C-alpha cells in the first residue's frame, strides 16, 4: 500500500481505489530504459469505461482524460495483449468463489443476439430478426457470467456460430461439460461437433401448451446477460469496425460489473 493515493472520482464510471488496486497488477510493467511514461494508466482505463458506458466517440472524450489518440493507442496495445479478457476471466472466477461456487465451472448456456452495426466493414442480414449487422454468439455460466463470445455477420446461423464457439471453449474452460441451448441449436452438425469434444448439449424447448409468458429454465439466464450488456450504451449497437475492438468493449463492460461485486460486496 506504499504510495497508494486516494483521489476523488470525476465521473460515476471512474475506477474506485479498490478496483484500481485489483487491476494494477495486470498492467504492463514500466520499462527501466528510456523516458518514464507521462500518461497515467488509471486515467486510460477510466476513459475506456467512460466510452463504454456513455457510447461517445473517441474524439468526444472530455478534457479530463488524456488525449483520445493516447487512450486509443493504449487500448489497442491492451487488446493485443488480451488484457481485458484476462482481467475479465480472473474476475469471473473470483466472483464465483465469492458466491461459494466452484471456479472450475461445468455447465454453460449458449444463445445469440443480432445487433445493428452501422460502421462494420462486413455485415449480414438476419431474416428472422430483420436486422442488418452482426451477431453475438455467447456462452455464459448458469449465473449469467460471460464465458465466451464469438462475433459474426448477422446472416450466420445460431448453430454455425456455436460450432466455432464449441471448438474454442474447450481450450479456455477445460472443465466445461454441459451446454444448454434453445431449439435453434438442435442441428445435426452442431450436435456432432459437441459430441466429438465430449459435450452434452441439452435443448430447452418452448412449450405452447400453457397460455401466457413462461420463464424457461436456464434460457432466461443468458437473456439477462444480454440485458446487462445493453445497459452500456456503446453495446446497444455495434459501433466498431473491427471485431477484436468490439469484443474488447464487451469485456470492458462485463468485467466492470463483476469487479464492482468483488471489491464492493
């Protein structure tokens, strides 16, 4: 705690002192050669959370933050280092431990969301949702924490997007065994891909026997995660040209939610 200095928050999105203490250990060390950097990385992270929450453009950053060119340069460097994803995954496991859950999760829920992306270089048309843009294929644990996201054009089917995610999720979460999904994922190729990687894919189907709205088990969890994401205005639409930038913004937003639960229980 030596040299740890408290400071007043400028915006509601600013990191608290406890959050900054948690994140600081993940940041790249200052080089011993050359000039010392003048930019405070805490200000950079505050600026990124401000952008994700308010939905403003890079050039619209308030003067309280470093120049937008500096913030973007650090942001691209953090994306290449997978920093946002790493912090998010560590926060996820600590949040599960806080609620007396095993860090080695064994079940997940998968679903997708089609969203408009006016700035994307490649877009597709989702005929079912009548949306031109991208599709977010996500996997969450049984409490709604994000485990994996796969971004595609909106014309890619749910099952095709899930096949890519199933192939990658085994490396990132090796203990995962059980997947829950809706009827759109009941496809032979996806079932075969899941069985080949030793997954059990359980389809939760909607029933039309009872009138009115019914909350389906497991499936409501992933819908709540989509609701958490769209509370951040930059995620209401996909404003990014690059897929890696879009994925990083999702991790910035959902990491912030878990981080506040951990350090401010």
